[in-house]
């Protein structure tokens, strides 16, 4: 098959959408398909680099950090895609490149498969002063996108249920995004000890690691407040990553005099993220805005039990008291931290279970299931 993937986000940007796109792209090629990617350049120029077509764009960072919008100066590059004649388009974003995908699909009379990555109703603070009006806009826009698609892929049942509440009539398939678990399996524990030493964390400390973007919807503030109240000796919270809410979080920690309990690393290179997981004992998150939460699976593959706020998207990922704990309030978080910080036997048992439970999220299974969706849509 000739498969065109369209996405507003692509490497070197680091987020869940990019991880999903890169893993899918590699798996489809490995299975013998001809794959090209259409994305936005990071400037006003359009160009081609290998099998990736970059179309000119303008900065839209005032709407959302690092966001860009397509400019009209890319028709020559779209014509090249039309000449190539893809069999199917797999759209990964609902904005700029979706409109290009829609145009190509109309001209060639081919189907669009769309992956709905983001629970936009949790992001209304970026584009609407009123949450209720923002949610109405999200519902209307999501239904409009789905009307132009032959199939919508979602990573969890949580997102499928949400689209059903929106009265989306397009067929929806649940396919969890796959990750390269093996790179986390193979990361040496010694590299984690090196990170601890570099950050001045004692080998006796019990380290709770958060990895991800620092944005309001990720609810990292709650982790900070819970660790302020925790009265467990030697517990540290390590916050790995950065983002638009990073400065506010650092100010919050300094004002509350928590720098001995909470450590920020800033951004780290993607190829070294595994080392930061390995320097932790558990992974923690208070977010409820995830569609799947790839960092949760990465943490499991790294052998970290996950302590996270209860969320439907994690029902098939975190099994309570087996590979982690889903909490609903501070008391639940505190109890989970105390149990794991005070019992080496329990920690080792849940660590083994964490690794075992991550194996079902392989890239190979992900690629094959998406390929089957393409066949189903083309057959129809």
C-alpha cells in the first residue's frame, strides 16, 4: 500500500503524537508499505527531505506552545503527493494538515483514517475564556472532522466513549499506541545510579519520578502539593521535562521551600529518558487529561510501578496492587507511597509485574492492527 501520514507535529518536537507517528511509520515500512509523511516545517519554507514533505508554516505559539499553522505557499508539494497517488491517508492532527489531507482525499477519491490523540475538552484554557463554550466548540469540531473520515482510531476506550457522547457516527476502533519497550528493558540500572549521583540524590532515597510536559492540564501542581504534605523520610520527587507551566512550578517549589524534596531536571534528550526512569523507584502522575499516557507504559517497561490518579484511560494499563496503584485523593497517594517505600519485597514484586504488563504494548502489534484498519476501510 501507498500510505500518506499527515501530522502537524513531527520530529524534533517531543510529544505523544510524534512518538506514535514515528513508531507507526517505522512499522509500516518494516511491513513493506510505501510510506510518506506530510508535516509542517518550522519556518516559512516548504521542502522535501527523503520521504517527508515539509510545508511552509507560521508561528502559532500564542494559541499553544510550539504550535504552527500552514501558510498557503505549498501547492507545488501537494501536487507531488497527488502525482504519487497514495491509497489511503492517515491523519494524526485535526488542524492544518487535516485540511491538506481532506483536499488530497477529495481529488484522488481516497479514504482518510484519523487518529484522535487529544482530549481537547481538557485543553479549553488555551483557546476559550469560557470552559462550557470551549467544550461545545470541541464537540462541534470533532464531529466535523469525523464526517470526513472513513474510520477514526482512538488509543483507549475512554476516548471512544467520549466520541460516542459527542454523537460521532463514523466507525471508531480502539488501538493502543505501541512503543519500543525493548529500549527501556535494556537500559542499565547503573545509568540511573549515575543520574542520581549527578543530581545529588542519595542511593538511600526513595525516588518518585514524573516524566512529561509541564503544562497546566498535566496537574503537576497536585504532585507538588502532595509531596509537601508527605511525611515519609527520604522521599524525593524528580520532575523530568519542561513546558509552558515549568517556570510557575519552579517558583511554587521555591516559595514553599521544597527544593530539598522536589528536583527539576529540565528537558533531557529523548535517547536518555530511559536513564531517568531507571534512577526512580516509582513513576507518579496526577494527570486526567491523557488519551493513553505513553510515559506510563515507558515507566512500566523500565520496571517502575505506577502511582497515578484514577483515569478510565488507564483501566487496561494499571492493575491496582499488581503493577501500580490508581488513587483518588491524597490519602490514597500517601498510602501507596508508604507501602512501596517501606517494603522492598513489595516494590520488587510490583517492579517485575510492571515489566511483564508492558509487553502487550509492542510496536509490532500496533502496526499490524492499524494496517488492518486501512484494509477494512479500502474494502468498504
